[in-house]
C-alpha cells in the first residue's frame, strides 16, 4: 500500500467489509502536508454524510455560506447541497462515507436536521460510539501513525457489530435502496418520476427523502444533474463546461445558476482556483472506484479498480 503522507496532499481509499457496502461508500484517509507550513484551502463538493476523525494537525471548515471555523477532531458532516470550504496547515484525517441506507441503518434522527451542517460528532444521535472510535484510532496511530489498514479494520469491526445488533427494517431499507437507485439514474428527471419508481405518493416520497437523504426530492434531483456535469470536468480537465453539460440542462445559463447556488461563485471563478486536496483525492478515487464523486456512488457498488 502507498504511504499516506505523500506530497502536499494524498488520499487513500479502502473498501469496507462486504456486508457494509450497501450502507457506506468507502473509508478514506487524507494527509495534508504543505511544504512551507502555509494554510492550504480547498472546497469539498456536495455529497452524502460522513464522519471524520483527525488524529494529527488542525483544520477549519464549514458549509457555504458559513465562515470557516475550528472543527472538532471527531466531527460529522451531514448531506450537503453546497460546497464545503476547509483549510489546514497540516492534518491526517480518517473518514467514513455514509450512503442514504447507511443513514437509515446507523443514525437515530432525521438527515434533514443535518443538511448542510458540520458539527462535533457526539452531537449526532446514532447507534455508533464515535468517541470510542476516535479513541481506538488514536491508539492505532500511537503505534504506527499511518496504519490506515488497521484503522479500516477497526471501522469494520465496530460497524458490523452495530449492524448485527440493530438490523434496519427490511421494508424501509429496500425502499431507500430503490429511491437511491432511481435518484442516481439520469433518466429520472422529475419528482413524479422518482415517486413512480417507488410506487408511492409524492407526499410519502417527500417524507422519506427528508428522513434518509436530508433534502426534499426536487433539490436532490437538481444536485444530481449538477454533479453529473461536474463529474465530466473532474475526469477530463480539458473539457469546457458547455460540452460537459448534463442532458437535463436547458443551456449554459441554466447550469451557471446551479453552480452559483451550490458553490457561491461562477464556473469561471471556480475553474482557475487551486484544488490541491480535492484534485489528489479525485484522482485517487477514480483509480480506486472508477468515479470521483461520492454523491454519484450507488449503494453496494464495489471497489473494483483498486490497485
């Protein structure tokens, strides 16, 4: 396995245990190590929820338009439709990405209460003991600071035990899986399409969407078409925005409005910005999983590209 601390920024993606893959996207371990000690700034894309454990260094973060602020070593980020700015003078961070089925399986409050929110991990109602997990990770790091394989194995042990003790209701789990699959499908263009795929009313869909996905169906569909366009650009930086537009966009102006809503800036302002952490992580995720964006990850999708 490649070393975690490698260059200014590096991310290693490791798959969770097979039984956890319907609920998690991946485990990912990020090192930020600027050469001159200067603070590195970058932007996270809109994504599903994640818990993050920082075992060295410092970090500030937020979800736009909130100002950057110091974030706890163990912190939780809910599902987002807006970019997440962050800054660090150096850190090592272990993260677990939770898919909507994972929210339903492990969390004990509505995802809507965590929409576009970053806060201390112990503020979340969950069957997982994030404080104990942070302690176990620190213990591993004291023996070998970058032993990410042992950290991933610890995550597997804790999450599998929690899943065995609290199996999600089969009917609800299946409905969320179907909703996620339809949401990921580019052929799903409207709330009516999404409700029809589940054979439920739009009112029922609205309640399910807030509870497990964090947002109402319409902004989720809007986010997905935007991210499909961003996915093209992240795979091929030479592409221009107009050639990458998702088929659900009427024109460039339509996309530009979405870009400003999600990132707080225009595509022209975003493109020349340095992305030292995000670019390295996207390249590593493409290599490991075939795609750069967590929010386009289908539940249960394998990590078939890991080298």
